[in-house]
C-alpha cells in the first residue's frame, strides 16, 4: 500500500483558497464571492477594491513536483473563468467597473508562500 500524501488534494485546495482570501483581505480587497458557479464552470474568488473587480483563480501546490501553481491555469481554464466572469458581471449589473483576471499561487513547502499574479491574462479577441 502506498503511503498517504501529507496534503490530500481537497484539503490542500481548501487551505490555499482560505489563505488566498486572507491575503487579499489583508491588502484591502473585499471578497464578493467564493467558488462562484455558472453551470459547471467556476471561479475561485471574486474580489473587489474600489471600482476594480478581479476574478481570481487560486492554485495550490505542496511543492514543485507538478510545476508551478500558476502554470496550471490552462487556456481552457482561462476561457471558462472568462465565461463565468461575464455571467457574474451581467447578473450583478456591473457594467461600470474595471475588470481583470488574477492568479494567486499558493505553495506549501517549508512554510506558505503566496504569489499574486495581477492581470495574469487578457481575454482573447472573439472572431
């Protein structure tokens, strides 16, 4: 029987999202939604500071074995977050805010490190 991993994936993900919320609140953000869903798609955090709304994907890793957390935000995942963001903005009638997409990378190895990639990507132009 293989030894159990010291950080089960779901517990690690929940820890990372909790730490990400704390990190943003400590920096003046208000968390407007967590795990906001539209159909089967989801964005981890919707944060607001003044007129800026950030749709935040949180990626947590227990080490570098699977690459850096921010590298796990694929093109498909970005597109899904963009669709959820659009639905959120329409539903909440937020047509007068600035919007960006951020990634918070949480690494739990010899302590906890949080890296905030502000404006991590821009939506691709639609044809």
